[in-house]
C-alpha cells in the first residue's frame, strides 16, 4: 500500500493539506494502538504497523518536495543528478567557487549578500517550475492520460528535482558558512 492509498487519494501533487491533516487524525484515532490493547497479538501488530505507516505517509505527503520525491520513487524514477545539463553544472561550479571565497573569508558582506540573492533566485525559479510541473501532472491524472504522457511528466519532475537539489545544497552550505 503506497502513501496515497493510505489516505484514499489519487496520486496527485497539489492537495488540500487541511483535508490531509483531518484524514490523518481520523485514521490515527481509528488505528491507535490503545484501542487494540485487549486485541489479539495480530491486531496489536497491525495497529502498530498502521500507526507507523500513517505517520510516515503524513510526514511525506504534507511536504511538496518530499511528495514529488515519493511519487517518483513509487513510479520507478529517481532524481539523482545524472542527467543535469552541462551548462547548469558550470553555473553550479561558479557558485561553488564563490562559496569557497565566503568560507575562506575572502568575500565581503556585499559579495555574500549577492551570492545569497543569486541562490535564492534560482531556488525560487525551481519552486515555480516544480509547482507548474506538479499542476501538469495533476491535470494528466485527472484526464486519465496515457502511460507515455505520464512517464514524460515524471521525467520532467525528475529533471527539476535533480537540478534543484544542487541549489538546495548550496543554500544549506551558505547558511552554515555565513
């Protein structure tokens, strides 16, 4: 049973988070181990299993990036950075060089702020791309699109996540350094 099935929802990427939370609480009450304290060992084990599954599913589905990563995983795709365009990697290399200057103390406050702004701008661009690609996925699901169209969109989502992971890493590294 995948996380979408746990909540009885289609494999969509834009979901009503309040509804997800409400369903999470309802199912958590239904499967809470305390309700099975007098049950058989199998019932107790099933309640524990469902509680763990619900918690994992909720933590994953409530976060947009984790939700996309999970969808890709269950559909046999993986955002691993192996198909990132060379030009993008060159840009990342240049940003990394600037980050090394920050780490070594060679960059002044204005350079650090410029670098921070550039990284944030790129991150924002990827967020926008991911949102649009997620909406496209949902439209395909709603229209019962053929498998080839779904695979094409999953590949696009994979590409966006692969590239954005570089930017997220740079963001984290800059925040840890500066």
